[in-house]
């Protein structure tokens, strides 16, 4: 016996997350977690305290040289991080 009004569990979970206002925080967590994969282990070693506020990713760096290099690649990083998550989570990155 097959029911005609069945839904995929993923669609149900996504609808629930949107209703409860949990979709944005989940995507922000996924983006911060994706930082390691997008920039690689060498850059990850010099980064700490990543957080998102008002669609801006704040990244603390221990290397001023690396900060300058990443500033030049900021647009590409924003695009790659958003692509990794699958939605537009951030619009800018601030390196400190």
C-alpha cells in the first residue's frame, strides 16, 4: 500500500528548520566548519576565533603577511565558502 502524500525526510527537516528559525544558525555553523576545507591546513594553522555577525565572517589571524594575502583573495573566499554550504551565508570577510 503506497501513500500518495509522502515526502522526503530531507524536505520535512528543512521545512522544520525554517519554521523554528534554525536554518540560518545551522548554515553559519556549516560555513565556519567549511573554512578548514576551503583554505587548507596550512592557513588553518594561523587562524582562530572564526565567527559570523551580520553576514560577515570575522577571522583572527596570527600572521600579518597571511592577512594581506587573504585580503586580496577575499572575494574568491566568500564565493567558495558560500558554494561549499550551498547557500549565501556571508557577503564579506574581515581579517583581524
